[in-house]
């Protein structure tokens, strides 16, 4: 058995491909069920965010590879993913990455700590991974292997947040969106803002805007209660998605982040709003994957559209202050990986020790029964005890003796050294 990871992220795949591979919540249960039907897969967790889609798996096949040297489990999962998302396998193969065993744990810890994000040290990713893990547990797709790896990753992420300054400076996708707005508009406080969605990202955007004096805030969402809840915290208004065309007319800034699989804002709607605005400029920031705003909106004069990939430069400015903390975090992660592997080895030792003890107990019981029969037959107790002692000794050391001779003949002296350590055989013992 081995941990295997197959994924794509913002460094390996375009937003166009990422939105095609993304798993909305309603698809996760079916995807997990199909993954676990693959011959090699025992456990699975699907992490799908705006910047990445990653499949964390526990597989039966550890070292088996195909004729090209590729891991067969990875290939079977890649085939499944291409079929499930109706994509050319070659396109996925060129844009994906795969890890095994300890590298999976290391990568998971890096992602959980925000070291592998577009935004270095971003805090949201940990919550997203915890949600993905909880969903897989709910659908009975998690067992001891992935359970241990994810729990260790959560523990390391908490330690990194506590012991380093990785999250002290406000650098996030939401923060970058607001920073971009400041670069384009000189006075944010005087502007009207329309926010589409009611998730954590939108709430962070509203928080940063409010801190900069913005008060004219409208939150549009499919569920009105959720829109009202977020808007109410900041004195804004909550509306339904169907109200967007009318609300768009007054909007100077539009920020969208939903889980919709289809665009919510098209070119025609934006053109109509700009016409009624007498072509007063409008900034649109689409933080969703799949995208909420049609790419063609960027072709409209006076509409300035930015996708999540477009704000990388804004993010980079704030990342520099976190680089030292990231180096400290990486050291904590390496210690975490070492500890995870140590615990796995300890568990393996436990299984071996149980088998060793069971074997010794079986020998003891057999020799004891033999001794009891000799006593019942009237044999002298001293003779029976001597026979019992010889029998126990011979049976217990027989297999190790055979294996030591074999190892020595083959030049594998490490086995002999291990026996010396196990039985504390010093030079005096060896010379007698």
C-alpha cells in the first residue's frame, strides 16, 4: 500500500483547464465512489479549489510501473479523470503532477500551510482542505492511511500558524482584489461595489473594502438569506442573483466568487449596464473557478476584467514579506514528514512484534503441553524441566539461526549486526 497524489494547480494548468477539472460539491460523492471502484484505490480525498484540483489516494500497488516507467495506479486514475471530466487524456497528462509515499505527505503539508498557493501563506486553503477531508469521511472514502496523513498535515499547519509569521501580513486573493481596486480608483470610499457570492472569499473582500471606507455595498447570492447575512455585517444590501442586471448599472466595482458551473455575468448584460452608465468605467474581478464572468466581457470598452490568474502580480508584492516565514515553515514541515514516517514505521513494528509474540506463544504452549504429558506419564520432574528448557531454546532460536547462516553466506552482515543489537551480544559473548 502507498499514498499517491495526482493533481493540477495554478503553476501547471491554465484557468481554462482548471475550471474544466474542478469538482463542484454535487459531483464529489459520485467521483469518490467511482475512484474507489478502481482496482488499486482503497481511500480517496478530492481537494478542489480555484487554484488546484488534487486527488489524494491510498493504493494497493506500491512500486508497479508500466512499460514507460509510469506508476500504473497514477495512469489508471489519470484515465478515469479524463473520462469523468470529458477531457483529452494528453491535455491532463501534460498539465498534471504526481507524487508517491512521503512526497504526498510533504506536498499535503505544504498546501495546508499555504506554501504551495498562489498567495503564499493564504489562510483559506486549510479550511478548504479540512472541508474536503470531512466530505470524504462523510462518504466513507477515508481510512487509516489518508486519515493519518491529513490529521498530521492539519497539526503541522496549526504549528506553522502559531510559530511563524506566515499569516501576519494580509496577503490573500481577496486582499489582492481590493489592492487592485485601489490601483485603478483613487477613492474607494466614494464607489459602489457589487459582490456576487456569499462564501468566505466574498466575506474577506467585504471586510477589506469596509476597512478602506467603502459603505455602498450590495451582495448578490442565489440564497437571499446568505446575502443578507454578509451584507448586514457591513451595513450593505442583500439581493438575489436575478437582481444583478439592475444592480450592475450602479456598480463601479464587481467582485465575483461562486461555485457556479456556468457564467453568471455575460457580455450582453455588461454592455447594457455600461450603456446606461454612459460608459463610466467598471472594474470586474472574477475570483471563481470555473469563471463567473464570461471572458468576452474583457473585450468591452470601459469594462476592465481581471481573472484570478491576472492578479498574480498584485499578490507578488505582498508575498516578499512572508518569504522568511515560509523558510521557517518548511523546516517545520520537514520535521512533520519525518515524524509521520517514524509513526508509520512504528506501526509496522507493532504488527511484526505481535506476530513475533504470537509465534513465541505458540512454541511455549506446544512445549508446555508436551511437558505436562511427560509428567502425567510419570517422568521425573527434573528431566521434564530440562527437556522443556531445551525444547524452548531450540525452537525459539532455530529460525533465526537458519536465517543468520543464510545471510552470512550471502554476505549480508547487517543481519548479524542486528542480532547482536537485539540480544545485546558484546565481544565477550561472541568469544565464548
